[in-house]
């Protein structure tokens, strides 16, 4: 057997072995497997350890005034993920995102799209409430960003909906009027992202509901088109 043929056989055997290990959940040995998930964060298996880490986090000043860390809620296998900016008063008390008036509106939007709230995943850019519901500061978003990135890497949603400008800043690092970002998918390292107005904005500006519904119909139709048979 020639050296070239021998090397080729060894390469094929090694590739088969590594693929088998990969299917069994072993990532560290595979030269073909990425060292990081699809959005460039370390590959992790489940949300539990990430949540446990967040519950004890004191990495930014928001930990000083929080009642509860608001990690996220929903299906870890969700095809659709919503990301808002940060917990409000009700969320801080209950430890769950989007449970106040804006949350009830978001739930109605999700249901109008044909999903149950439990089928999607809902999280925020920062996991602790900014005092007096101010916008989260850039350094707070930065300190908390790795939790959000790890959630997305584990859940692997097909589509992410960013609710409001803080969520857009946290994920896409973009500063543009929402009117110029909404209405079409943006690409975020292979994940389709739809930016739209935050439900709290809709409570103050009901006329914007029409635009949000237009955005959500685009998302709904894209998920329907990609749905497994
Ligand atoms: Fe930690 Fe995020 Fe809470 Fe800041 S907002 S303390 S980074 S969990």
C-alpha cells in the first residue's frame, strides 16, 4: 500500500471515530468540531449550570438592588426566542421575564402567532432590574452579555426577535432607529434576527402595534416555511 493511500485510510478511520464520539456528545477530541458554538461562545449542554451561575452573579452594580435574578423562561428547544432589555418591577419580584402589563401583551402577540408562551424562550439583555426601570447602561449590558450569548448557543433558536433598542445594542451592537432595522431579517452569525418595538413602547404608542404585527407575521411565516414535516 502506498503512503498516500495509507494516510487516506487513516484519515477516514480517524474521521469516522471522531464523528462517532461527536454523536455521543464528546466535543473536546474532534478536530472537525468547533471549539465554540455557532455564535462564538463555548459549547455548553444545558441551561441549568448557566442559570445557577447567574443566580449568584455580582458582576455589575445591578446586583445591589435586585430582588431576584430574572434568567429566562420557556422551552430550551424553542425555535423562536424573544429578547427584551431588562426586568421591570413585576419581573424583579417574581423572577420571571415579561410578566407585567408589557409581558401580558407579549404573551398575546406570541399566541396570535400561533404559539403557546411555553413553546418559545423569553429572556432579557440584563438579568437584574435597573433601578427605576432606567435603560441598562452599556457596561451592565457588557457584563451580562455572556449569559445571553450562552442561552442562545444552547437553545439554538431558528429566529431571535429583539424587543427594543437595548436588546438590539446587546446582541447586534447597533445604534440605529428601530424604524430602519425592523421589517426584515438581519443575520447574526447565521441566526435570523428580527428587530421590533418593545411591548412597553406599544403600551405608550398603540399605533405601533400594527408594525409589530407586520414583523411578527414575517417571523411566523418564516418558521412555518421551515417547519419539519
Ligand atoms: Fe450579573 Fe447580569 Fe445581574 Fe449584572 S445584570 S449582576 S452581570 S446577572
